[in-house]
C-alpha cells in the first residue's frame, strides 16, 4: 500500500514541476487498487486546480441532424447497422437551432455545438451551418461544430463564418478502433484533426470508454491526443442502447470511470478535460465526485440520442461544491 501511494505522490510532484509522464508511468497509475483510488482522484484534482484554476466551463450540443448515417460505428444508435428506435430527421432549420442556443445561454453555458450524423455534411448543409455559426456567435456563445470528416477548404469556410472549435473524436486507441468501426479509418480521423488545426481552429477530441478496450488502449489514446496538441478532451462513458451492436455490453464501474478521468489529468495536466455523455448513468451515486477527479468542464443538457442532465442541476452542483462557472 505505501508503494502505491508513493507512485501517486511522486508523479504528482513531477507533474507540478513540469514533467510529462511516460506511458510506463501512466500504466503504473492504472494499477492503483480500488481502495486507494480516492488518492488518485484527489491528486488529479490538485493538478487541475494548479494548471486550470477553480472554474468550470459548461458546453452544450444540439443534435442538428439525426440518423441517416452511412457509418458502421458499433456503439452508435445512429449507425447504419443500428436498429435502435431513435428520431431520424434531416438538418434542422436555423431558427430552431438559434432558439436552442438562446435557451442554453441563459444557463451560463459558454460553448454551443452543432452536431450532425453521417460521414460528413454536404456542401449545401455546410453553407447552411456556416450561417448558423455566424448567428450563434452574435448572441454571445462560442460556436463549435461536429460535422464529420472534413477537408481544409470546408473547415476554412466554417472558420471564416466564426467557428471557434471543431470537434472530432478519436473514440479509442488506433489498435482498438477497427473493432468498433470499419467504414472509416483512424487515419481519416487524425487527418481531420490535423486539417482543423492547420486552418487555425481549436480542436476538441476525445473518446468513449467502456467499449471493450483495455487500460493500455485508454493510455494510448491520451498520448495520441497529447501528440496532436488538441485543446479540449471530451470523456464519454458508453451506455448500451438496445438495437446497437454493443447493446449487451456492461457499463463501466463508477470507480473505473473516475480513474479514467484522473489518469487523463495526470497525462494531460494543462488540457481542457470535459466530462460528457454517460456520466449520470455510469457514475450514479458517485456522480458529484466528477468535480473532484480532475475535470474542468462539463457538457450539460441532453446528448445525441441519450438523456443528459438539466443545466440548472449542473450549475447548482458546481456552485454548491465551491467552484465557479
């Protein structure tokens, strides 16, 4: 037991002094026994406070185009191979999206993202979304978007319209990715991220945990994100949805979900780390601990096809925990 605490304390001190932990270091942290995990969370939170301060940022999304997807992602209810009963609709009208943006801003949300299903948006859809982005910026929100595998020209169009950040998840490690998707490649994802960075966009990229990957996969993705120098890392926890390929996959244990968050803070001390989908369903009674495990941001409201948390509840939780928004 003293040795396990020594590993945590030693790496904590090194990270605060500017040390970038190695893959070996990170894998050692994954071996911390469950009864000592609280020390890992606490130290990760101290790292967050040191590098990011005591403020939390809130973001929200709108599922602007649902279903009708050509991709075969095993975890997704909108996938071409999914039989899940979800709402399917084409790109929403601008007025409806702007109405949602005004609503979400009233809760203290900082960023608002337009998310669409499919491999990528069409040229016509791209131009419509560019107009929406311009309007979102005018009302005082920071506009973000997640529109699939885009090239530099398409991303530059969005940048010129006022887009601040492009979201494109790696989802998991390069080694594990072919087990969850075959219709596009890991290289496609990395290229999209590189395209977004090259035109001057901030990039949000992370993944979904609990798909069957192991701890090495989780560590490998963190190091790839560090290498790519993205700005924000969303952490999602898999929720099995009836009708999807992974409908019988069990949810992560809450203690492992919190360990993932803390591990990412040790590896990525000065990055934005945002907890997103699945947090309520996976963490359950331990949900408030998410604020003390290393994150500095929350996605609030509903997600793509699953229920999230009321922004009012998230704001109250943050303030009552002694943090600021």
